[in-house]
């Protein structure tokens, strides 16, 4: 969801420039930085952006530069006040030099910008329309930049999903004999316990051992992981506004990987489960970039 776009132009003696920046975000957050006089454009521009963008923190900044320098004129009231203060100081300080005009004009508030002559309404509308069209062009550029990043990201996501699928296949092979192995280990422990406490009901113990062995079966988790892989591939093929759904799907990936590790009865399966969790975490980080 990262991207950058810039447009600029000149109309009626005014140069304008748009810069749009986008970074990752869980939702869509739009920030506009508009100079005075252009605030009324924001609602329409915000609506246009919301139609094309779904996620990301987007900042849109407008810079305006006018060719003519601002004219200054003295403020009569401020000038009279400054002169009165200087005259009073001269009266109190014998021999003080007379005030210099440039010193008086440099005092804060003595000079102020001249009133801007109201421009023709048609000129104002033409300028606003040029700025609005410039924003739409910059928005198209930002969307194109984000799509280019999305194409590169799709290859990364596909690679991570392929790695997860390979780890699931390895886990399936390593877990094939896990229930039987778990049952054998438990029976050996129980037999050792019965040798010390022969009054324990052997049939009840056998039932508990069978139940625990069934609970150690990870085939259900692996089947769910396969289903999640299929769902992820379907989302990638869809390719439009999938970020939130993909984010939720990765949570389900992580849930099954955690359960697989907790049920593991072998060092090899545990190691594969940990690698699976690490790869899912990489997938989660990349999915944050998906719109």
C-alpha cells in the first residue's frame, strides 16, 4: 500500500503542485494539507480518494505559489502609535537623535500586506478546477504505484504460501505414525505405574490412553491448513480489496500451527511446526501491505 505521486501546473499566475504519499495501514486514513482558500475542495477530493483506495495512511499535500510578491503598506494607527512613543522618548532623553524612517517601518505591525484586490470569480473557479484535476491525476498515479507494488508483493506471497504448503507436506509425513507412537509411549508409562500400583483399573487406564492418543492426532489441523492454503490462493487470484480477509485468514493459519505444535509428540514434527509458525509470521507481515 505504499506509493508516491506528484502533479504540478500553472494557471492564471498561480503555480500549484500536489504530492500524494501512501504508507501501510489497517484501514484507510486520509490527511489533507491545503493552503488557505482551498479548504472547500477537501470534501470532494476525499470522496474521490475513498472510491479508489481501501487501505493505507494517505497524505495529500497541496503547494500554491503566486508569481506576484505581496505588496506592503503602513498601518496608520500602528505608525502613529510608534511615532508617539518615539517622540515621548526624545522628550525624556535630551539630545536623542530623531527616529529613522526605516527603523520605524521595521517595528512589528507597522507594515502589513496590502488588501488583495478581489479577482474575477471565473478566474477563481478555473484555478480551483485545475487544482482538482491535478489531484485526480495524482490519485491515478498513486493507484498505479500501489498496483505495481502489489504485483511484486503477489510474487512474495505466492512464494511464502508454497513454503507453507511444503512444510505441511513434511508435517503430514512426520505425523503419520504419531498416534501409534503416542499410544505406545503412554502404555509403557502406564505399565510401569501398574507395576507399582496394581490396584488401578487397567481397562479404564487403557481407555484414557486411547483418548489421549486420539487427541494427539494432528490430521485435522493439517487438513485445515490445506483448506487455508486453497482459500489464500483464491484470494490472490481475486486480487481486489482482499487485505482484510487475507489478514483474518493468516490468523487462522497461525491458530492451526499453534495447535499442531502443542500436539506434537516428536522432535521432528515440533521442529517443522516451529518453521511453519515462522513462515506464517512472515506471511502476516507481508499481508499488512495488501489493500
